[in-house]
C-alpha cells in the first residue's frame, strides 16, 4: 500500500503565522489595543464555541445558513464556531447587566470563522477587532464610536483623506421601503440586497435586480432618486423620521469636532446583519488600488434583551485583520517590526556550557531577550543562525576569555567585535540596545 504524505498546507481560507508574520500581527494588534485603550475601552474575550441558537436568533440568514461552521457535540448539543463576536458580547453583558458601570466600553480581538469563498479581503478564519459601547441610546455614542474607528487608522499613520466613513440609518431606510416605496415584507430583503450590491454593479444590472424583486417602474425611479439625494434634501419627506433626526445630530457633532470631512451620508450603506436598528456605517479605503469597504458596524438596541433581562442599547463595529492589513500595505504604513530576540549567547565548546548559560541567565535577569546555543557547532554556523533569526548581537566566550573574566560581543550586521569584562556586559548591552 502506498503511503500518501499529509499536506503541509493549512486548511482552505486559513493562515499559518510563521514567526516573522506573527511579529507583524502582534505589532498591528498592539497598535489597535493602544488606540482603543486610549478611549478607555477594556478588553474581554469569550469562548470560540457557542450554542447554535445564539446566531440563529439574530445574526441573519447569510451567516446562519451559508457561512456557519456548526456541528453536534458528543452530548448531542448543536454548537457553532463563532462567526462574529456581537452575540457573545450581548450574552456576556446580559449575564452581568446589574453589575456593570455604564456606559460599558469593551473591546476584543477574537478569531472568527465563516465558511466563505476565500478571496481578497475574505478568508474563512480572520481576527476581528470589536469595539462596542453599550448603555447609551443617543447618537453621542455613535459620535464616540466613529471617532475610535477614525483614530484606529490614524494611529497607524493614515492620512485623514486616505479613507472615509459612510453612514446611513436603518430607520430612514425602513421609512423609504415601507412608506415611500410601499414594498411588501418579502420585497424588502431583496431590495436591500440589491442596494448593497449597487456600488459594485452597472445601473442596468441594479435595475434588473429591482425588477426581479417585483419593483414597478415608478418605485425604481423613486428609489434611484432617493439614493442620490444629499441628506438635507430628504428633510421635506423624512423630516420627522427618527433616523433622519439622528443623522442630522450625528453630522452636527462630527462637523463641530472637525471630523466632518471624513464622514459622508451614503444611503446605499445597509450592512448585512439583521440586528442593526439605527445608524449603520462602513469605513472605505479611498486609494484607487484598494477602493473597498474596510470595516463596519452600527447600532443594535434589541440584542442584549433577547436573553430575557434588561434591554441595553449598544453600538459598535468589527474591523477585520485581513482588510486592515491590505489597507496598511496599500498605503505603505504596515508597522515596522524590530527583532524579537536581542542577543544570542554562543557556545565555544561543551566545557563552557555552564558558564555560557550563567551569562545568558544574567542577561535575562537584566531584562534582555536572550537565546543561547545549546550544543557546540562551528562558530560560523552559530553566527549564521543568529543572523537568520534577525538577532543583532552575539555574545561569545572561549577558554582564554573565560579564564580572564572576559567576553566578546559581536555585532552581526557590521561584523565588528569588542572584548570586555563580564562585569561590564549588562550595562554595555543595555546601552547598545536602548
Ligand atoms: P461584519 O460586517 O460581518 O460585522 O464584519 C466586520 C468586518 O470584519 C468586515 O468589515 C471585515 O473587515 C471583517 N470580516 C468579516 N468577514 C470576514 C472574512 N470572511 N474574512 C476576513 N474579514 C472579514 C460584524 O461582524 C459585526 N458583528 C461587527 C459589529 C460589532 N457590529 C457591532 N459591533
């Protein structure tokens, strides 16, 4: 029987993170954490598996019937690998609703699973920064959340004109669908899906989708007119609509704060998830090579209440690591990573193992990140290995140095080296690496 070897490829749509990629990922996540913590958000996490019903209740058909990884566990419970974090967040907040100081400002960077066709910006496993503010029903919460979203990109060095926040409101759209266009409840999701695709397709293809959704010529004309109207022109028809009022207040605030130029009303932004009840938004890259939605979010006022307790309103967003890395790469602002190991302590021969280990321990106690050679090998090979790992400095000692209480420090980039007393090694290296 022929033995077929196992593939070294990761499962389709997932990534291995080798040390050099892990360093970039860590640098990106550190920057994200620093940005959201500067607004007072606290980290939380939850389990990767949740009961299937948690998503079936609210996440929406696309995620549940097409993208969920779900299975029956050995105890015959139907479970799902989390495709998003918001239901877990809502469950956690509901479980402690009486004890939490309001508003609740929480963030997390979970890995999420969605059975999608892998393509640019879309994988089956991704990491998603979630930033959420719960306990406030007014647009001041959205004003903060959108500022956080903007400052996340600014924190990496993005310019204010590199991206745009496009904003809409579900209640305004409900009024358009139900009052202005008088769509039936079966037509609404079809028309919403067509609008969602509008930016990516030709006007004729958009019209075809509307016809397929059962729209008449007048409805199509009215919808097209609505979709190109600036917010202020909607006042005559929608002046009393709570969504219209929220949007006006939101824009008044962001204009006053100086973020008006980054924010734009776009009535084509709907977002796929069913639980949004108010403002919805997407952040778009404006670079011609990467014109696409980077991340998005919105208000969900009915999610926490589904656990039977208090109905706590919330607003937040999810930012995926894949689209973020594409954005940073396109704009040339991926974080620069520095070596993760400061020093390699070499080994001249087996008799000097213990002394070399003592020196390595001393350096670690002084706060340095130190790797060491454990079995003797040619010195050239030791230098090569250290250099391959990006380690800038090698510390060596042979029998003569050992006897005289000395040590040699070699700079691997320049090849220069210096011999000094072992007692001076810590301050010498600390100074060098500072
Ligand atoms: P979402 O729009 O489904 O929202 O995902 C948010 C972001 O996650 C997307 O804009 C994208 O950056 C990233 N993302 C989603 N799916 C994938 C994928 N298959 N591959 C790579 N990246 C992906 C939510 O998940 C909401 N729960 C966000 C939220 C938090 N709303 C309120 N709070």
